């Protein structure tokens, strides 16, 4: 016999837990999580005195009330707010991020090339260039040199795909646009602020934000080690590895094509593509570069596209890195071989010199970044509406097949529960 539940939530990551937290304790909510612990990709590894996330989760809050609410549920936790220092490795020098606003820091000939191409790309009266996809947008707005020296190689390493397949606005508000005036002004008055110029990070890692959300759940409202295996949309019954649930509404943060499979909804699988990201968390016995949180690496000869420095957040005495490598979704990853390459390329970059590796951890995130295309945008909107009409709501980065922040996930969860008349009165916005 199926267990009755008002709101069944699939996934105990940030989106799922924020949905349950919005309803609050005592509500008719149940969260199912296939893993043995909650958090999704916000899990934290504590090993040999190092604190690492599954990947670098630096939190950027637009809504101070959400940040305050979360901090209030982290008793005894030191939470540091940091002005992010990001650089780009280019031609054996560090260039401030974003690249397009700091071309004056490039070697002279590269600077001339970038400024020349940018000027003629934006020249008044010039014929408009097509912007039907992400790659065309980069060429049209920044010119050939800026696009080919950084924006294309870096993002192709990250997404592990041809950027011409992505929608023009695949990164939305997260892409740092700049016009000619911004770029020229930045040569005299540096202003490299982006959406995430300031970030928040707790000493216990990203899991502390998960723990804050968990404080709003009844212990019985979370079931670990139980995965959804099928959903009957008409009967509103969800089957799991341990039983069945008859729900009034179901909220899922699973990857959207996975949810469609569970629901038996036909779809074209080629519409939904993504990359994998292999993350190495590396701890060394001595300090490395200081005053640096993110290093972007566009050089295709380097295996990784980004390196993050945990030790520079809390000024700890040993270098603690996370290193990210992008792969196509179907690629077979030889972690041992990639580890060897990463360590060599860290030395080639001068990030590792005499330091000795004393602790390490790795994880593959699959999916990591979804590929937002014109087809996926249309199909997600259509199919989400069909599911919602049957009481199934798909949310989050993967459930919405989108590019968003962790704060966006919290806001979206609150907005959904508000629209369903199930959110308790909290100082959270109901809209992004």
C-alpha cells in the first residue's frame, strides 16, 4: 500500500531542502535522497586538516535577508565575506578578470590586436554581425581577438563542446559583458566587479548551508538511501527503491531528462546535452600563491580550466586547491592519468614549486554544466508545463536545465511553495 504524502520531494540538494524548508517543520513534506547523505553537489570533504567541497561553492547573495537567515542557523560557525580576487593565466603573466575589461594588461601586440578588433566590431555604422548562438555573440560583441584569445578557448574547455551549439544567452546574467567605454575606462579606473565580486564562505565548507536548511526539517521528513524509480503521473504515485508514495504534488531537482524518463514522458534525448567535470581537491604541506581565489586557464595545453584556492579564504598556512577539468558527457575519464597531468600542469603554471602533496580527493560531477540551446529552452518550457499540470514540478539547475546560482535555487524553491500556497511566512523573497 502506498504511503500518503502531501508534498514529495525528490533530491536533498539545495533545491530540494529549500523546498522543504519553505514549508517548515510540521508540514506534510517528505524528501527522498538516493545518496547516504544530503547535500547533492554541496557535500564537503574534511580530510587531514583540509576542508574541500565537491567543487568550489563560493556563495554570492543578492538578498541579504536570505544570507542572514542562513547564517542564523550556523551556530558557532565562522562565515567570512571575501572580496574575490580572480586572475587569468595568459602568456606567462596574470591578467585581472574579466579578460575583456583588462586587455590593456596583455603583451603589447596582443593588446593592439584586441583593441583593434573590438573597435571595428563595435564601429558605428558597421553592418550588424549575427548573434544566433553563443560563439557568434562573442565575435559580434568583442571582436575576433578577445574571443579567440580567451572567451572561446576558456569556455570550450569548461563546457567541453562547440560554443556554436549553445544559445546566445546560455550564461545569462553570469556572463560579464562590457562595452567599449567600460574597457577604455578600466584602463585608468579599474572596476572589475562582476555578479560574484564578493562571496561568502563558512569555515566548515558548503555543507554548512545544507545543515542550515536541514534545521527547518523534521528528522522524519528526510529519507536517505531511497531513490525514485518511477512516477505514475495519472495516479500520482511515485515508486522508489523501498516502496510507493501517493502524493498530492511532487517536486524534483533531478536532471530534467532523468525526470522525464521516470515519468514515462517521451522526449528527444538529443535535445539535452551536458558536460562532466572532474574535480581534484589537493592539499599541500606549504603555502602557494597568496591573494588569489580563482585562476582561469584558457591555454588548451593545460588540462584544467580553473583552479580555486581555499587556503586564501581563511589565510591557512597550507595550500589547498580545487582543480576543475571539463569533459563531454559520454567521455571515459582515466582519473589516474588526469591526476598525473594536473600535477605536472600545476608545476608548469608555477602554482606548485617545492610544495609536497599530502592529501587528495577527487569527484566526477555528471552532469555538471548543462548545455543551454535554443531547442532545450523550448522543450524545457513545454515539458515543464505539461508536468506541472499533473502536479509534478521540476526545479533547480538540473531540474530547470539552466545556469543559476545556489541562491537562485533557494529563491525558486520559495517561489514555488508560495505559488502553491504552502510557504510559511519567512523573510524570503518569493521572486528572484
